[in-house]
């Protein structure tokens, strides 16, 4: 799925539940990669809210879509 540069409520509203779930999974994967890399770099000093811009952007994009998924009453399951 191709994601827009700017994720907002208008874009989210155009998605079906299936599309929203796919977008959420894609964004979660990207955020997880950024977070893992930052945790590796910072170790015990890791703090999400003090992370670099790419990490914060990944978190914001994912959290907007994740909240929309939950607002629609959908469940999210992540592979471990």
C-alpha cells in the first residue's frame, strides 16, 4: 500500500477497514525498525520522546492510524 507523505483524519476516513489494517501494519513495522535501531544506539539512555526526528515521525504516523483502528473497534495483533 502506498502511504501519503502526510497522514491525517481525512485520508484515514477514505480507507476501508481492510486498508486501514494494512496501513497500520506497514506503519508499525516501520516504527518498530526505527525504535529498535534507536534502542541499539542509545541503550539505557533510550527515551522515545527524546528520539531523533525519523523515530518521532514514524511514531506519530503509526499512532494516528493505530488510534483510528481502535476507534473503529478493530483489533491489532503483532507478530513477535
